């Protein structure tokens, strides 16, 4: 795919769309057991690098906030569910052992549907690894290749010359007499002719008129008809 040209799947390949779909997927499905283990491990590692009493360390406070939010969510979802999960007690972060399967099972039941926990997991464990953005990247277009950055002297040819060129390639030097020849050919009745199209014509009817089905076709090619033949690929036109 060329520079600044969207791919056929561009609407799904855009980073913002990927981020949004990933967040929605975890909101619907929740965190997996190993996801919860990874979150607990990261919080434990951060806790050991922080200073102050355990109760005042940011990681421990975040962990306790999640537990409080999860408890509130269980209570709002119904008294029956809250009663069945009332025994889901999780140890404070400094005492919690993510290697212990029983403790991990309880934490998974408490946090796997909590949006704050899933957002933390995506932000810290997923997006940071799979969606890294480079501050500097190398790219080039035709204008870059024709600039004076690479070559001091550039020569080029165009069948449709125009002054709409990068500054480094200006001015466009027109071939003397070429435009007059174009006008002469376009006004020569032995070469050129025209035909009125009926009202309500479409791209398909225009192509059928050119193809002349059922009779010898006087036309052999379509040249520079992009403004008329739109919405179809070259293969479809052929």
C-alpha cells in the first residue's frame, strides 16, 4: 500500500478502532485467570519499589479501591449473588500471593468483570507491548524522491505536465509547440468526432455504447475517461 493510501481493511486496522474493540472485548468477556495473575504480579512488583507504610503506597491503595468497587458491584447486582459471594475475602496486597492458586481463584472471581482492572491490564500489559509508537519513522513519497534531498539534479517526464509540482522540481518546462499540437488534433474533424448521450445515462450504459454489442465496434480503447467511468474497477470495466 502506497503512502497515505488506505488499505481495504483500513477501518479495522486503525489503532483507535483496535483499542476500542479490545476494550469492548474485555468488558464483555472479562479478564482471564492468567490476566488477573499478571495484574497482581505487576502490582506486587510496584509495591516493593514504593516507599512509605503499605497502607499508603499507591499500588496497595489502587488494589483496595478495586476490591471496594467490586464489592459494590456485587451488592448492586442482587442480594442473592452478593450472599453467595460474600465469603470472597481477598488479602491485602502485601500479603496476597499470586502464586497461590486458591488465592488467585478468589481474586479472579472478584476482579474479572471489574472495568478498572481490565483497563489497567490493557493499558499496562497489552497496549504497551503491541501498540508501541515510534517517535521517528522513515517514509517517502514520489515528491520526496524528486526533491533535492537525495539528488542534486533530477530529470522527469510527464504526459500531463503541470506547474503543481513540489518546490524543488519547479518550474515545469513545457515542450515548445506540444500544446498547439494537442489543440490541432482535438479540433481535426478527420480524427475527432462527438456524440450526444441520451438523458439519464449511466456508467454501464456508456460502456455498452462504447462496446457496441451486436455490431462491429469502432472503438478499440478508452483513454482518460476517469471523470466519466467511476465506481468501477479496471477489471469490472473490461
